[in-house]
C-alpha cells in the first residue's frame, strides 16, 4: 500500500500535466479545424482550376465513389464537374490517393468532359524524398499526362517524354514514385468513368 501511495505522491504532477496538455491539444484542434479544412478546400479548388483552365466553378457531381485499392482496402472520392462561363461542362476532377515511396501520395486528377483524355494531375500532398521522388511535382513529368488517353497507362524507364500517349517515361532515380503516380491514375480512372457513365445513363433515362 505504501508503494502505491509513494507512486501517487511522486507522479501527481505528471498526471495533472498530461491531462492539461491533452485538454489543450483538444481545444486547439477544435479551434483550428475549420480553418484547416477551409485551407485544404481552397488548395483543392486552386489545383483543379489550374488543371481545367476554362473552369469558373466546381460542383460535386458524385459523392463517395468507392475505389478498391491494394489488399482490398477501399478509398472514397468525390467527382467534381468543372463549369465554364456559360455553365457548360469543361471536364471532371477528383482526388486520388495511393502509396508512394515514403508515404501516401494524394493527387488531384482531371479529365475532359467526355472522359477520353487526361487533362493532367497536380500533387495535393506528398512526402516523397526531396530531390528524387518529389520531382513528380515538376512539369516535365506531369506534362506527359496532359491529353494522354484516359485509359490504362504504362510506365517505361526509357523513351521520349515529349511523346503524348499511354506510355509514361519514369523519372530517373525516382522510378518508385513515378510508378506510384501511374498506379494511382490507373486505379481510379476506370471506376470514375464507370460512375460517370452510369450517372449519364440515369439522367438520359437509359
């Protein structure tokens, strides 16, 4: 009994400090959460606008699209419709997530209004190795995806990156990160096209 008493006598300050620290973190998170969410939303809108330059507004067309990943893990994404000045469809955009070399890679991907071609991608978040994997953010890699067919892409180690087709040339020294980006696009595009086609058929009464 004396040992228990001695323990509390020696640790009461630590216990109280831990409780106060935890409470402070909870209060801080609650206070900053709305601002963090708004910042993430603003970043997403800016990246989508950079991919679909004709867009003046984005509306969620389909919510919570379920995309099967590795080991049966399901991720969800929303599909946005980009509307131009006339209110016409200028394309679609969605967020896609997958494993990279160091951590998860989160991309914003855009396709044209007919889902025939990619309009490109932007990196929403990534912790890939500086100077190597983080080069997926650079234009010379990303430009290969602009107007590439919105179907399964293939990663090659050598070739001409200026040729726009289904063959993507990997970044030298960052093959794993390059492969991760291609895998993410391949994982999501079929499911996104399937959902959009189903919605179009429903709207047209087919």
